[in-house]
C-alpha cells in the first residue's frame, strides 16, 4: 500500500516526518549471471515509509528533497550507510548515487563523504551507479563523479541507458565499467529501429570491455530476450524470490 500523495508529489507533512524520524529502508534486488543463473550481486535501492509503515515512492521523496541540497545530502548519506551496513558482504553491491547530493557536500570530489563510505566498505566490492539525465549540467557532474571514483579504483556504472528521457554522454560511456540497459529496452524489443540503436550500444560496451546488465526482466520470455542480446547479467521481478528488504 502506498501512502496518500498529492497530485504534485509528496505532501510536506509526510516528507518532514520521514526525514525527522529517519523512516528509511533498503531493498536489495539481485543481479543474476546469465551464464550460471547465480546471484552475482545486488542493487541497493532506497526505500521510505510513513508513520504507518506504508511505502512512499522514492522518486517523490527525492524530487522534494532537491529543493534543499543539504537535506538531500543528509538523507542520501544516511541511506548509503544503511545500504552498506546491511549488504551481503559476499556479493558485489551496486548503489545509486545522486550527483546533487554528492556535490552538496562540497566541491572537493576526492574528499567527499560518499567516497570515504565506499572505501571503508571495500572498493573492490562496490559499484557506484550514475543515472543518465536529460540535463547537460547533470551529465557534467556525473562525469566528475566517475573520474573521482575511478581515481580510487572504485567501479562505476551508467544506469538507465536507453531510457527515452535520458541523455547519452560519450565521455561518461567511455569511463564507466558497467552498462545497465533500462527496462524500456524490454518493452521496445519489437521495434527494429530502436533495437538497432541498442545493439550498437551493446557492441560499443563489448569493444570497450564493459559488463552489461539488462534491467526489467519479469518473465521467461524476457530472460530469453536477454540471452539473444548477449548481455552478461539480468535484473528484474522475475527474481523476486531473491529480493531482500530491510525496513526501519
């Protein structure tokens, strides 16, 4: 059940309660190897709850928090601590990081608190996911973040590639270690022109030694589609029985 939200997003009273009471959780979604069928790692996704324990949409929470960069940083930092603390230490961990939250802590990227969290967790066990956005400034900030994490030997991934609302940055594509194809690819699998573009993105990833994950796999047909694309890993509700959730 989702909390009551206004037509424009999250009500102020719910947002204040979430932040003040730190009603934060995390959901770990498995990333599965196509070659073996084993769980290779997990993507840690932020979860929020109202005072009744009902789930509140994360995109509404983050959209509201962007009006206050310092609060955004505080919430994102608290979420990352929860995600790292409860993760399966034997698996690779993928975590999303909001570039606005990253730079809200200051302009010195190499000394950002998020960098210290990743190093403490283990730079060989974590991959930082950077969302491809439609704004040029966001792409530039993402590039700076990638360069900072790469300088410390921490893996990076570009998330939501081929989402219709995202923008492709050649520089970002060149630097990341992982490519995550958006679930939109699955829904567009019968569109020949769109799939030509996807195939070229996969070809580029292959030629530059990047690992490829397809998101949005929900059934056996989607899984077979992933095999036909030749991706390395898959993620989606087809593997719901392997999801792990930590609530406040």
